[in-house]
C-alpha cells in the first residue's frame, strides 16, 4: 500500500503573517493523524514561519526550489542546507513554472534532486507535457524523457526516496484538470518507466502525485483512481478550508 500524499504549492503567495494565519485556520480542520502525508510548500521567506506554525502537527513543510551547491557566490540562490535549517523537509524540483520561466532543465533537475537527497530532504520531482505536446500526442515521449533524464544516475536507494508529480502544463492554473482517466494512463506509463529503469518493486512503491487544477470539487473523481497516490495542489491550497477539504476527502 502506498501512503497518499496531499501537497500544497503556494507559489509566490503569502507573507509570514499570512502564513501564520493560514496554519491557525488549517490545523484545526485536519485530523491530528491524517490518513495521508500532508505537505505545504510556502515561499522561501515563509519557510521558517510555516515550520514554526506546523510544529507539533504531522504537516511537512517543503520549499519550492533549491540550488545544488552547498554555499558560495551564487547571488539569489538558496541551498538545500538552508532549507533544512529553516525547517523544510522536502523540496519541489522542476516545477513547470521553473522550467518555463526560469531556465530549469532536466540536467538541473537531476543536480537539485541529488543535492536534496544528500541533505535528507524529500525531492518532489515534477514532470509534464505542454499543451502543444499533448495535442501532438507526445505526452508519453515527453514524460519518459523528463523522467529518465531527471532520475539518471540515481541509485535505487536514492530513487526510493523521491516523490514524482505528474503535472500536465495545460492543466496548471487553467481550470482544465486532466480527467481521472488521462491522469491514470500517464501514471501507469510512468510506473512502467520506473520498472524498466529500476525494478518492479521500486516502481510498485513509487508514489506518483497528479497536479493541475485540483479542487475540492474534482478531488473525489481523482481519488477513485488506484493509480493516483495523491495530488499537488496550487491555487486551491491557498485557502485553509478548500485545502483541508481536499485532505479530508482523499482517504479511499
Ligand atoms: P494549480 O497548480 O492547482 O493552481 O493548477 C498546480 C501546481 O502548479 O502545482
């Protein structure tokens, strides 16, 4: 049995004060020991405030990006060690907005993943095809390429510690969520890629999240799919009530 994961990606939203207000409202709405892993990824500046606010709960705090070097003359970057120091236990890597707007490549995704693993953080590695690729029937090709390049040179032990998030770019922030059937087909395909690259047993235990316009009103259709091990939620994770309702509706 794979333990479900419900992760919220706040993107560039919420100050420290807004972060504290979120947790004050969110914590009482979710079970103390939920049937899933609950992760919240605030911006860097709110990491420590989120970690302090989540203290004593089972909520995990994640960063949204990281740099792979330990320290040095890298103006504007944040290392995995700094994230851990601020209370982060996980980190999103290769989100499509980073790939689209900030020059993230499969190569940098791999470097960041390795750095995160070495620091004991859980990498949440994001992959997914763009609209034109989807329309051209290239979804599997794009996902396989990103998966293989992003996991290239990981040992089986390292691979066992990552979470994979399938986020079709055409579904992110657009309100056009992939149907549960589309998401299921890609998840099955990715699991077969993991089996071919690593092993059947590692593929069977790999947790694959779906992301892209997940909302309280479509979570039930998604959770009905055995292949989906959880969700990565953007917009709907900003509101404590809507994110809590997704957390509570997940258990099958
Ligand atoms: P969305 O974002 O739920 O607002 O579509 C998802 C994501 O970018 O992770």
